[in-house]
C-alpha cells in the first residue's frame, strides 16, 4: 500500500534560518513525488514535482529512492513561506491519483 | 485560464436536503477529481473521472453521487448527508502530458456544513 509520512506537524523557524520539511514514502512501484503548498485562505497549489527538478521560490527537493525520502529544503526561510506544506505521492494509471501526507505547518517568525 | 472554479464557496444544508456542488475548468484537462478535506487533515480522494468516465470511487457512500456531464464540468450531488460529512470539498483537474500528467490544479473548495 502506498503511504506518505510527514513526521512534523509544525515547524517553527526564524527568518533567514534554513528549513527542511521531511517526507518519507512507501510505494512498490515507480513513485512520482510532489510538494503542494496551501497559503492562508488560498487554494492548494503545486510547489515542486520531482521529475522537473526545479527550484521554486528557493525551495528544492531531491528524491532519494534508497531512503524513500523527498525532503523539502530552503537555505534561508522568509516570512511569506509560512503555510501548510503537503507531500504527495502520485500514481499515473490513466489519471493521477494523489495520496497526501498529513502535512507540516511551517511558521517563519521575524 | 489556469483555474478550477468551484461553486458555491460555502453551503449549509440539512440532513434531508438535496444539493449539488459544481466544478468547472477550461484548461482542456480530461481527468477531474473530487477530494474531501476535514479540518486539519490532508485531502482524501473520493472520485476520479477520466475522459468523462468514472474511473475510481474510493468506497464513498452512495449519499454522494458524482456526475461529469462534459469534459469541463464536474458535479457532486448530495443527498441525506450526515453532520460528519461536513468538510471542505475540493475539485481538481489534470491532463496527460509526455507520458506523465500535468500537475493537479485545485479549486478553492466548497466548505460544506451539514446541520
């Protein structure tokens, strides 16, 4: 069965500090991993997907198949990064079925 | 237009009412989804339509009835709901692209309260 684990419910850091939001997954097939972000009063939106290997808003995430992890990192957090972050595992079987982790709330204080 | 639009934004209904949630996208996406999100929980998949055909029903009770009248519209018909069905209902869409899929685009959601 596929499962996504985000061990931290809340991560609180000061502005300028490095950030790492952890995500581990279990899946028997070839995984497609995503990070979605939900800012206050806004819709859920894609931040990163592993196949694109982009850096968005200073965030990066590397898929480590050996450790079954897809941690989200940013070297210097900004106050506007405060949001709910969901790691998600996708199955492409004629459509894209997403399984979400429980989410980590990132709070960046001035 | 890269938006998924959901109406209404808020809905309060009694347990004997019949209501419908609507979702619309004009991105040409051929997969559309309903997710349910309870407070402080992640979204959970309910239904998937692929090319206007129901592809997945994640064991959702029959008081929830999805409908995909065309490639741009997705409805969720509600009947005889229970208070525990109160949640944020999210619609999303995506499309095949280069052997994979585009990202899932989510709507703002309909916040449903069953009284």
